[in-house]
């Protein structure tokens, strides 16, 4: 976190005009740096290699993504031009060992995801869907032959993955999914619908979760161009606008038997993937919160009102201190969770607690940052508005805060409140 960078970014269409003679003062957009974010020096706990990787990812996001992402966000388009550049970073696949993947520790993967999200939540979501959901499904639940066949081109981002679990009528209760997979000779025939499936409009491999003839849920790799598979872009989103979410229709989609994930036998197998992905989403929330805080701090030091920098006002300093306290709390907590996962001491409730807590605090931090920027806070030029809109989707996907709370509550009380049951029954 000690790397220095420019505190201001000035697009060509922003002009700073001096005061006087009735001319307006146009404030240039500002992008905060990391100098005051790592207040407890947690970066010092990272290895030299981890720190170098962190700087490399942050520099990539600052140099390649942030200068171009806002127009794509406004048009609700995905920046395909970035995919080959993301491939060159060598981070695809995150924790997966072998098959061309980096095999990161959970700590290392976490700081990479944090830096992706600090730059843009759509790009981090694209990477999370591809690496933590699609690729992880194959890595955890596929046969060795399937891992050898699918993962190497995905690691090179030559093939893009998507994860088809959520359905139009089943989000929180997706355990009741209705998409079916009927075995017919050497194939499975899929029928049903999926919704909110990121990357699905252009993905090469979509992991579709469906209920088999035995009533159990399994994963099926549907390859691009398979007849009967139709992915329609969901327009009108106010969050993660660059992410190409789709409504998928499956009408007699024939999938070869060798594309059924060999180790996916029941719905509980999906939880192995969801836990890994939920862990990544928790890191995303921290990255977005950092982006809001860093920009608010830099802006408050630059912007003057009543002849005094905003940063000199007591209320502004109080708000900045509270934002920093929340971020420090989240980073310390998530760093420890990452260590526990590396030690094999993980559980879904521990991951759920992190996701629940961080998204709630990130929403509050970003709302505060937007307010501190005043009118400029609603401009995409300052990036905070984009993060504030995007965090709403992060709060919902991979389970809402309510769902996460009930997972934790069930663990600490021994009673399930998903479908309330009287004690002893």
C-alpha cells in the first residue's frame, strides 16, 4: 500500500476554470490513493511477492480499466477489449492449482479480488463468475478428464465461463430449482429457465444446474452454440451495468454425458462452489469501500468551501475517521478469515458472516462518500456513483444480508429460521 500514485485524473472534457468575473469553477475529478487506507499496516504482513502482485493489479486497474470503464457502464456494454489484457495478468483461476491456474492462497486471491473491485465491480464480477464460479465448479466437482479439457483454455481466457443456478422463481430458495435434466442414452436433455446469469450472453461454457431423474441436482457444462440454449440480455439494470446478465431458456438442450460434472451428486455439492465464491464477494465489498473512502479523502483535501478545505471541517473528519474504522475492521476480519481458509478451518457460516457485514458497511461508506462529494458525487467522472450503484447488486447476489444472517443464526443457535420450526421438532 505504500506505492504512490497521482491523486487527480483529468479527462480531456474537464476543464479547470479559475474563479472571478462570474466564471464557474469546474472541479477536476479526483481518484484517491492508498497512502492513508492501510492504517494498521496489514500490507506489511504480506510477502514481497504478494505486495508486488497487489501493486501490479492495482496499477492495471488504474491504468487500463478506470480511464475507460465509465462510458461502457453508461452504455451497459462489456469491455471485451480488456479480456486479453486481463489474461496477461496471470490471475485467472485464483486459488485453483494446476491447469494453467496460479494456485493462489486464499490470502493472495483475496487481495487480488480486492484490487479488482477497487477499480471496478463489473470487472471483478466478471472475473469472479468466470474463476470462482464456473472454473471452481469444474475444479471441485469435475473429473480429471473434465478439468484437463475445460480449465486450461479458461485459465488463458480463451474460453469464458458462466454459472447458471438462479431461476426466475427461485433465488433465495434456489434449492427448489425446477430446471430438469433427463437422461436419454448418452446424453442429458435439459429443460427450464435461468435468470441473472452473468457472462451468459457471450460465455463459451455455462455450468447449468438441473434436477436429474433421481431428483438430485447436478452440474452440466453447456457449450456455446448448443441447440435449444437461448440467453437474452437483461436490460435496464442500475447496477453492474457492464456485466451481461441474461435470462436463459433451455428447450430440449442436449448435453453429452461426458459434460455432466462427475462429482456433482446433490445440491449440497453446489455449496462447495458457493462458499468459495461468497468468500470472493466479501473481498469485493472491501475493495469498493476503499475506493469510496480514498476518493472522499482526496476530494475533501482538495475541495474548498468558505475558503477552507472540506477536510478541515470537524464533521468531515469525523465521517472520514468512521469510514476508515469500518474499512480497517473489515480488512482485519477478512485477513483472518482468509488465514482460516488456508488452514482448512473454514465453514459456510464464517464466510456468510463476512459477506453480510462487509456489504452493509460498504453500502454505508459509499453513500457517505457520495454525499461528501456533493453534486459531483453523482457524476460518473468521480467513480463513486458507479461504485454506489454497483454495490447494490453485490449486496444481493451470492445471498442477501438476510440470508447470510440466517445462516449465521442457525449456526450459533442450533435452530433454523429459514422455515421456522418450534424447538424440539
